[in-house]
């Protein structure tokens, strides 16, 4: 982290920001500020160069065509790859998750190269679109409470040996490969199918990103009552009998 504070980069809000994903930026910003950190937030549109000196890069979901455009521009730009080489943290959602993998199927039905920052490959699922609430158990290595989120995707994602599932679903589809996995992570790079926005529903994940930035194991507690109320409501809604 630089002396100017925690540098938070919101990648391509003009192309990748569906289902409230912008809330993820607000949550990380707020929770870092509550810990007394100065936060410099940079929103980078797809016609601008991506700074390589960010601490945390957040990438949202998107429809199929904006997803193709975003992947093309990110590959051409190269900044995200350099940022990860510098130790930056990436937290990506849905289309963003597919883009940072090796490849995905684009809106033209073609295989499209991703950034290869996470060992996952996405295909187009042949079954029904995965839509709805999700509950899952997060990888015990991360020491986080139950995952709650909302998914809406046609793509399905397979995890390679250099990444681990972010969670195992109890409800919903997650990666959609039938193995119960949801999302993937490796080191400082995270991907998930969860919208919602996921960090408002799982503030402990936002705290994990801040802890990784500071290289600390714990942060001072903050008032989590609002988040807990939201979590309780969403978990109850997800598990209520139809
Ligand atoms: N277009 C991608 C899919 O359907 C991502 C969708 C999204 O980001 N919500 O799989």
C-alpha cells in the first residue's frame, strides 16, 4: 500500500457492472475507511489505461457483448496482468470472473481468450440459465462464514489444478459444472459467480481483501449489524419453502 493510502480500482464500470456490483466498491471503500485507512478510489472506464499500481481491483459482471469488449480491451491494455505481477489483489464477479480465466465463449459463440490470471476455463452451459440465490461453504483455508449471493449466468466454469474452489454450494449452482463448486481463487486472485452485491452480503470477504493488502491477520471490529440483518434476510429468503 502506498503512502497515499489504499488504492482501489473499479475496472470498466461502463461495461462490467450488473446487479449492483458497484456496491462491492462502496463496501471495500467504507470498511477500509472505518479502519482508519485512507482510500483512493479510481474508476477506470474501458477507454482509459488501467493503472498498474492499484492494491485492489474490482471487476463486475456484464452481458455477453460488453463482456467480449471488456476482455479485448483488458488484453490489449495489459495493465491488470502487470498489477497482479506486482502483487495486486483481484476480486472479480461473473463476466469478470470468466474474463480473468484462460478463455470463455463470447456472444458470437466463439472461444475468446481471457487474461489467464486464474486457472479456470468457461464454456456456455447447455442447460437452463443459472439464476437465483446461492448459499455455500467457503474454502476452510479462508476462514470465512457461509457465503450468500445471487447468480445469473449461462456460462459454466471448470477449475484447473492451479486454483481452488472459493466455496461448495449448499443451494444454487455456482460454477455450474455439477461438482458443487462455486468461484475460484489462487493467492490474491478471486473469482465468483455471486452478485448481490456479494461484498454487502459477505462483508468478511471485503475485510479479507483489506487484510491481504495490509498483510495482517485481523482488523479492528466494526459495526456489522446492518450487514448481519441483510445476511439473515437473504439466507431466510433462500431457504424458505417455495
Ligand atoms: N455473460 C456471462 C454469462 O452469462 C456473464 C453474465 C453475468 O455477468 N451476469 O455467463
